[in-house]
C-alpha cells in the first residue's frame, strides 16, 4: 500500500482478562526473607561467621574473596564458593581437621547474603536494573519491574541469561496452576527476559477459570485447555469460535466426545450446561399440613400441586397465591423504566421565570431522592390467578405457592392516621374501615384506595366494592406537581409499588 493513501490497517485488539495478570501486584518485592536456604550456594562477597574453640579460639566474620575463598586463621584459604549452605560447616571443618586433628571445634554459618543487581527486560512494564539478593525468586524481580505487560508480554516464556548464555527457562503457569517454580540462584549481571506473548485462547461460561490463557505450542488440545479452565460440574458442551485469517467458523461439541479437538491461536471457547429440565421443584408455604417442597415433572400444572396439598381447617385453597422470580425481576425492570421516564420529565421541564426554575430544581431533587429509594423496592412477583383457569397454570422451577390462612381482620395502611388491623364485618365499606383507624391524613388521596385481595387481585375501592376478610386497604398519597406528566408518572409508580410490592412511599 502506498504511503499516505489514507487506508490505515487496524491492529487486532489484544485479549484482556489474561490469566496471570493477577500475579504481579507489588507484593513480591515488598517481602524478603533471610536470603538463605539449605540449597543456597555460597557466592563471592557473602559473609561467613566462623567460631573456633578449644585449643585455638576464634570468633569473627570472613568475606568470600574474588577467588571464592575465606581465609581461616592458622589454616589458610578454604574454597567455599559454590558450596551448598547445608554443607558449609562440614567443608570448613574438614579443612580445619587437616591442621588440627583434635581439640579444636568449628561452627561456620552464612551471615549476610551478597547483594546482587539483576537486569529485567523484555515485555515488562518497567525494564531496568534492580537490586536484591541472590536467592530471591525471579517472581520478585519481575514484580520490581512492574510485572509482565498484560497486553504484550508472555507468562510462558521467561528466560534467565548469564553472560549471554541461557541458564534456565520458566513457565509461570507452572507456578500459578501447580505451585511449582524452580529455584535459581542469581548473580550480579544476570538478565531476566520476558518474551513476547505467544498463542492465546479464551474461555468463558460454565468454568471456574474464565480467562484468556497463553500457550507455547502452535496447537493445544481441547482437553488440555479445559483442564486449565476447570469446567463446573454441570457443564456439558463447548462451543468454539475460530478466527483464522479472514474466515470465522463456529463449532459445537459435547465435552465428553471432544477428545481429538485441537485449538489454535485466537480461538474462543464458551462452555455451557446444555441440558433439558427433567423435573422442577416448587415450594408450598402457608396454611397446610403437607410437604413444603415438591418435585414435579417439567410442564407440571397447578392442578398437580393442588391435588397433593393437605389442607387444614384454616387453609384458603380457593385464594391460593403464586410467586415467581421471573415475574419479580420483570416488575423491577418495569419500575426502573418508569423511574427513568420520571427523572427525564423532571429534568427537562421548562421554566418561564427564575422563581419557577428554582421550584423545578427543588422538585427534580425530590424526585431524584424518591427514585433512589423506590429503586430499592423488592417485588414479590405474585401472579394473579383466575379461579376458573387456575388449575391449568404451568409452573416454573423455583415457584413458591402460598396457601393463605383464614383470618378475620382487614389490614388498613398508607395515608391513614393509625395504620392497623381491623376486625372484618360483613357489609362494611372501605370508608368504614378507614374511619376505624382514625381516618385520612391531610396528604391522603381519598379517591385512590387500593383493595388487594388475598389472591393478589387489586382494584380501586368504590362505593359498591365488597371487602372480604384478609383483604388489604392501601390509601395512596396525593401527588402535587404543576407538571401533569410528572404527576401521572409518580401516581403510576405509587400504584405499581402498592400492588406489586405491598409498599407505599410517602410523597
């Protein structure tokens, strides 16, 4: 392509959520041990504490010289460079025994580890030279360099070089997945090189490790990939989206039959629980004497539950209630939509004067607070049942069926002086019950009295509305606003919460 032609090639976006990115957070380089372990090899510059007692006494510190020796008084040079820490005392004692056959005892131990400076380069965030001690892990030095560059660096190709020659290769996934990391004693001038990112596949869905994973070989088996991702017990199938060149293909396999499937760089896996529902479980609560959990075949109806209910003298099977999570979720979604519309109406209302603008601002602030409180409402998800067709209602897994208890009271709450339960009497109207609790408050809208029956059916109380035992009367507040749209919106939301959540917000 000719320079300046205007066409710009777009580089593919680097995968995010890389497995291993959580490894380097600055915690390694903030912790440092003594620097010694039994396998530590004595190096030039280390300090050895030597104590000799008996026929000859000495107590001092000796530094390993550039030839790898310490000079022991009356004995001479003793080569200790390269000797394992666990063998240091025996090595010094053997040399002393060549001069003092008896009556001289020796104790030699490492005192101070020699500091080293190590270069960290390649695809790390802050390449450079970093100080530490020889026994520190390569993880510590990479952490000092800011960690692997999560967009470009490799977690499976880390190399330690000395004098230009490769000393060891590291795959950090061995540490992340299996807790295995080889100990390598570093020296001044060693170079840790983090290579470029190699091949990547991503896994999502029903797995415990939903990440992007790097692998060194050009091809990896699906079994190896799933062993790293760890599918959840219910996982059954895996879909693979392959992006090779300009071609995009999709494949779908049962996990149990995908033994010969291979993955390439850039493949995307989604592990799913692709199974049909054989049975459902519903709960039966309230006034009954039977089991509280029923397992039914998929597609079971309310009639199959009603046939198993063991009613007691207080059961109101004719007023059975059905609560469903999917309905509650939908009710909450619809409330969120109504609240958003209400806030938009409040914030976009025009004002003719500055005084009116101030009033609008205060009103909008009040509506914002109202919306914040209303959004926390927990809906019951009740399904209003029809007596004639109730038996044909198809049940869902997780449904809750409640058998109301016979009661002789009517609940009255909302904008009344003394919300309370009132004894039910035949022939009493909604106004009669409200008068028994002190009457309306000044904020009450006595034209909006909601009657909620035990089976969930709701209606506005009128002069001829029959009140039954167990009903609830909810008196809604007046909504005052010069904006008709806002008034309508708030009224709608108050109705919605009163009926679906049995909650009244005082406006």
